[in-house]
C-alpha cells in the first residue's frame, strides 16, 4: 500500500497523477513520474514530465536518482509546475 | 547512518567528464541505474555513487555516450576486508597486545620492597618466594594479611604493609628499634667527696682502701677496682662498686641584727590605665609621684580574636615607707639553724647526728651565730 495510492484513494480515484511530489519542509524534495532531467545546476533543476515541466530552485544536491524518481536535499526555495 | 549502511553495501564513486549532465543522469536513471550523492564540480564534471553490481552497465553507457569516467573511490564490506587484510600484521599485533595487557593485569609483575635498612631486601624476597609469592603470581590469590604476618615474623621487622598498585606488589617494612646499652667507662676507683671519719664500708666489687674510724680528706680513694687473691697478687681491674659512710662536719655562720628595716604601705595608691594596639600605647604615661612604691599590674586583651588586638593594662602603685622593727633574734637564729640542717639533709643525704649552735654578741645590736653540724652520710 503506497503513500501515493492512499492519497489518490482519499480523493475518490478521480485522478491518475502524471507525477508526484513530496516536499519535506524546504529541506528535501522527492519527485517521481518525471521523464527526464532537462536542466541541472546548483541553483535549479528542471524535470520534464509528459505534459508538465517542474522547476525546482534553491541550493540543491541530488541525493538519489533512479528511473523516474529523484531525491533532492538542500535549501529548496521554490517548486514551479508549468504546462508544457 | 545511511552513509554507513551505503558504505557497506558496495558502492563505487565515479567522476564523469562531459557536458549535458542532465541528459546523462536521465539516461542512467532510465536504464535503472541507481545514482546517489551527485556532486557537480563544474558544468563539465560531476561525481556520483553507483552500485557495484551496476558498474559494468554504467561504464558501458558512459562509453557508448562518449563520456570520460574514472573511479575515485570504492566502499563496501569487501573493500573494508581487503583493506583490513593488508594490515593483518598490525591488527594481529594490536589484538595480541590487548589480550596480553588484559591478561597481564591479573598478575604481579614487580615486587617493590622499601623501608628496610638493616634487613636485607634479598632475604625478604627469598622469604616471599619460599611461600609462593613472586613475580608472575595471580593477584587475586595474594593474601595480603598472610604476607604481612609472614614478614612480621622475620627477625628485625616489627610491622609491614602490603599493597598492590597496578601490577606491582609494594611492601613496606618497619624495622625494630635497635636499643644499645650506653657505653660507660668502668669506674676503677671511688673517692670521697667530703672530709670525714669513716663509719661504714660496704664493698660490692673491688677492694676497700680505707678502714672504719679513718679520718680522710675529700678526694681520698675509698674503694679501688683492683682485686687481689689471698696471696696479695693482683687479679686485675673491676668496676669499683660499693658504699662508704662517714661522719662529715659542716659549719655555717651568719650575723643577725636586733632591729630590721622593712617596707610598709602608707595606704596611698595611684592607678594608671593604658590601651595598646599594634604597639601604640595610649594613656598611662603620667609619672607616679610616690618616692618609694610597690606596683601590681594586670594585662588583658579586650579583642583577642579580632584582627586588631587591643591590650588593656591597669597598674596600681602603692606608696611605701621604711619602718624599723625589733627583730626576734632567737627565733631568727632557730629558723636559720633548721634551714641549714634541712639543706644538709636534702643536698647531702646525711642524717643529723649533732648540731652545736654558738651565739656571740658582737656589739652594735648585732649577734653572730655559728653552727657546727655533724652527720653520717654517704661519702661517694
């Protein structure tokens, strides 16, 4: 039973999320469901999803990277989601 | 904690040179390669950790994409064991040293003996060794009380203390106090201290040189240390011992006056009080007006326990004047006679045998008293 499935259930299975983000109080960020990393720098990481672009800004470290999932740590100052 | 766990899992840290880092990371992630601890050194260079079992696959991708890479670190239990194996000698040495130290703590490795001046340390060590107490002994088997008793039994040792300090057995002994008889010169001759007539002779050792009834002067030899056989041949010298008594005569004379001048109080008095602090005297400086006086002074500290001690002095001056009174000559002479007899008995140890007192009026209200005493007393 995953955390994301529980969250989807709680809203009545109305959505099939393209991506999921867990933001841990500005110190860590977990993103899954992205397709690729389009930009990487110390201040900004841009993740590309199927129909969205996620821009994460701050003082960032890539703590872990797996297929479609990334864990960032550091001082996360902003998460912006835009349509593609 | 995660760092420690990841280190034991088996990771390699690689440095990758090449642009488009995001593309490479995405590509590696797409190929199911777990990437950790990404550290970007520059837009062209970055470091990250990959699992050891995914190394081949990762390197193949990197080579295929024309990225240069190098392994900069390796972590994991196998690496740790390899590293440990290369230092196996040191590790074994440390283990052996630790083991020996721990085991060695339970034994006595040194015996220290102190406090002995006359008793030889070697004889103490032998005494201990004979009873199984020596270097290499197990500490907990040592009976300190038993060792103490063992040492206390030794000649010349009055008491001892036994304690274990670390791996050292410390023994301190207290030796008997050595008493030596004072060296005395043999008295080969006993002489008389007084002029006397011999009354009794008791010779313990030696030969009497005087006879009863002899009149001798001070310094005469009474008992000689030399002894003789019946033929008069000398048998050598001994320590002369014995007692010789004799009648000794003493004389004493003094002059008494029929009148005596004394001092008596007139009834007038003056009081002077003063205070003294740190040697500074306040008051009591007014001179006494009496021509002749006697004084009584009392001193006391008023603040003895304080930092500034204040001393209080009170002096009372009593005016005196001269007074001539009649003297009881007979009483005074009798007192003087008793005093002289007592003096002779105490100082010379004699017993009074005869006392003759002669009083002579020499004029001018003066009387001369002559005392002649005879007593039997020890002459030596």
